[in-house]
């Protein structure tokens, strides 16, 4: 039973570290020099898409084994992970990292692809699709990333081209709307000028008619010559 004063985030961090130490101990018991291989297995991507399946399974099991099942933190993590198939977003790493950092339970697109640290500002210079917090993480991840870097670079190029096309289409649409609006204003101006001309013509016609009638009246009132 969890104590009322237990800090869920600190408890989850401690549990995670305990899971790592326990797993490392088990690996070392099986084979003395196999620890590096296990660490790399956490980063190694599967052949089809590069997704770190071993890492995903390890983190899911770690969350599942958390002893305080009544914890709101772990319940929220489980609700976010349970319906997601392995290989899809959000990953266990993104949800776990967000949880222990006290953030909202959403995928952080700039998380380091090696350690999961948030606000990773460096990207692979070749593909620009994976992020790292420093050069050490990039070097550690390269053994698996190099298999997919070229493919990711092609995807990045396609994304950039799609964005450029969409931007051009939006600009063209905006220009057409501006031209249409300008044409509408010009038509309205022409209509107003036409109406003004008609009114002026009517006014002038009325004035001419009045002048004629006045002249006729004036001629009628003049005395006839004898």
C-alpha cells in the first residue's frame, strides 16, 4: 500500500533505476562480458523500420511492475501505453520521460533518440530526422541509426518537398483571392461610376427640359408685335 505522502515521480524514478540494476545484474550473472551487448540491444532498431523493440518491451515491463498500482502517475502511463501497438506512437519512452519529468503525457518530438532526454537540439546532419542531446548520444546510437539514415534522409526530402508544394499552393490561393477581391472592388467602383453618370445625365436632362419650358413660358408671355 502506497503511503499518502509518497512522491509518485520520485518513486517511479527509483523503481526504474532498480529495474536497470536488476537487469544488469542478471545479464552479468549469465555472461561476464555481455553487458555492453544488452545495452546496445536497448538501442538497436528492428530490421523493418529501426524501432527499438527491446527498449519498448523493457520499459513497458518496468511500468507494469511498479508496486503502487493505485498511483495516479502509473495509471495514466498505462492508459496511454496499453492501446498502442509496439512500434507505434506514442512510445513507452516518450510517455515514461514525460511522466517522470512532471510534464503532460504527450510525445516530445525533440526528445533524444538515445537517452530520451527532452529538448534535444542537435540533429543528424545527414537525415535531419533524429535528435540527440549531445555528440556522445549520437555516437552511441550510430551503430543502429546508420542502417536507416539514408532512408530517413529520403523521407525528410519528401516531407520538405511536400511542405514546399503546400506553401506554394497556399500562396497561389492567397494571390487568387487577392486578385478576386481587387476585381470585385473594381467592378463595384465601375458600377458606382456608372450610377453616378446616369444620375448626372438624368439631372442634366431635367435641367434642359426645365430650361426649354422656361423659354416657352417666356415666349408665351411676351407681347405680340402689331
